[in-house]
C-alpha cells in the first residue's frame, strides 16, 4: 500500500467514524431548581434522581464527620 492509498483509506475510515458519531443519540438532561434560602439557581446536566442521591450521600458524610468531631472533642475534654 503506497502513501496515496493509505491516505484514501484513512480518510474513508475517518468519514465513516464521523458519520456514525453524528448519528448516535445523545440524551441531555438539565434540571433547574428554585432555591429556597436565597441561593443561586442550580443548573445541572444530570437528572434529578442522581442529584438527590449525591446530596443525600454528602449530607450523611458531613453528619458522620460532625459526630466524629464531637466524639473526639469529648474524649479530649474527658482526658484533661
């Protein structure tokens, strides 16, 4: 295969790849939520179920961190 044949084959493969990529359906979901405490609007490229799950996990993590901090402080105060 010479250079010209290679370039022709490469160009055809690129053309096929681009046409298949453009035909692929892309689902885009945006969620806009009304803030309740004066925050800015929440605009996300995710569905609402994912956002709720993510925020619940973060809330549980921060709660656990807070409880661990309180327990650590209590242990330090007791040992003094």
